[in-house]
């Protein structure tokens, strides 16, 4: 596989560092956020209030959807709290969940942006689908057990991306 398939369109430290005004100017109408370690820390019960407030604010300009490989019982209470849609057990990097979003909301691939903390699921999935992608640093160093293998592979990919001057961990760009 071509290593550039793992390179995000934009790389930022957190969801708070993303220039949402620029995304809107580029025609983005829908923001698809990953959940674990993007919106909420993996092993903390409560999602940070400031993260929920940001999503609430973004709803004024974008359709906000959580697309996560995690289970419904983990995601639904948070999404219900701020009245946003979600897709659980999304099977990223497969594109089936992204296709569901396009069909349900009558969007095109260039009108959505996929935001997450993992190259192996969020960024690869979004790039293979043909949409804009934004990588952020994980909220926590702790991951789900299943994610640890992804992180191991991800570190090898990042090393290759760094060797090719495509992406460097901690060097943010848009």
C-alpha cells in the first residue's frame, strides 16, 4: 500500500486547534469525529465538558457525527446529551459507515471531513474513502487493548512518513 494513504490532509494537536472557519470556506458541511481519544479519553467515564461545548458550538455551522469502532452503550449517552448522531461499531478503516453518512444526509465525499487520533482507522479510512482527514494527538496515552496493536503498526508507519518528509509527530500543519 502507498504510504501516503496514511498521511492526513491536516495535522493538529487537538480538536481545539483546528481552523473550522477554513473548513467551512473549503465547502465542508459535515464533521465526522472519532470518539475514543479524540472526543473522550478511553478510560474516563465522563467526556470533558469543554469538548462537548465545542461540538455544540460547531453544530451551528456543520452537521456533527461521531463515527466510532466502539460500542453503542459507550457512545450513545454522550451523543444523546448534545443531540448529535453517531455510528457505533463502524469497522473503520472500511468505508461502510462513511457511505451511510453520505446517503443519509445527501452529502458528497468532498463535503465531509474525518477527524481522529489514529492513522490506522480514522485517517486511512478517510483517505481511502476520498475525504479530507485531520489527525490529532490522542487525548490520553492509554488506549483500548485492541488499539495497542494499531499503535505499534502506526509508529512504524510514522517512522516511514518521517523518513519521506511527509509527516512528523508533533509538527503540526494545515
